[in-house]
C-alpha cells in the first residue's frame, strides 16, 4: 500500500469522467447527498456534476490522486488558502461550468447547507497552515480492501513531510471513526440546516 504520493496515480483531466463515476458510486449511500437528491440513482448527470466541481477545482489548485490508473478510489485536496472556492477560481478551473449542470433547484438547496461548513472551516483553521481534504471516495466494489487507507496514508505522509495540518468534513459516524483511527481529532460536530443531518469537522496535527 502506498505510503507516499509516489505510489499513487496522479489523475489527469482526461480521467474526469471515470473519476466522477467512481465518486457517484462511492457516495451512493451518503445521507447528505441522498437528502439533496432524493432520486440519487436516477440523477447521474446532476450528481456527477457535484463531484466534477471539486475535482476540476483540485486539478487546478491542488492535487487529485487515485490508488491506480483503474481509479477504484480517488482523493482530492487543496492547500488551505484555496479551500474557499471563490468565483474567480471556479471560473478559472472550469468548475463553474460543471456547477451549471447541477441545476438551479438543487444548487439553491445546497447553498444554505454548504455555508456553515465553509464558515466553520475558515474559523477552525484560521492562520493554520493546512491541507484541505476535499474528497475521498472508493467505489463500492473495492471498499474494505484498504484502498481508502492507502490514499489517506499517502496524504498523511505529505502532510508530515511538509509540516501541514490536515482538515476535512465527513457526513457519517462510521467515516468519522475511520478518520480517528488515522489520527484525526474531532473539532466540532454540527447539524446541517435544511437537511437536519450531522457533519463531523476534523483535523490532524502533522
């Protein structure tokens, strides 16, 4: 299993379709996305766009890696100073074009949910040199095989090599426990507006 980024496959723009398909499958049981998209299985185009946005953004301003060129598992992250997806960065990365595929109805529903997450991220990591883990997902057929752990260990290695904290949010208690096993600590657990679901905000000291 990879202990550094050298052991992973660096995702390219031409991989975007396969990467988003992996993430749509990986998060098919995710409570947050199922609350936003009640017909998740039949909303492939819109849901794909949800994942396409951060992947395009991270390809421009951070990094996107997979366990191999088969893309069974994917992780994307950015330096902390780029965690705020400002409009000019969205446009420059092509993420805004992807966002339009989500549709106004669902985008309007997502905005009040995402706002407190972004506000907390700024407060929690103010003046802290960190890496923001945007997405980590493994296709269901490969879950439980160490794929996610391989990606996470490589990112942790990068964090420790550069002396930067890691920060993330996750929507399930199971995932929060998994991250705790890798040394992450809970900063705050919040209840998201609109969907009334929990979110765990976590960080790891290098």
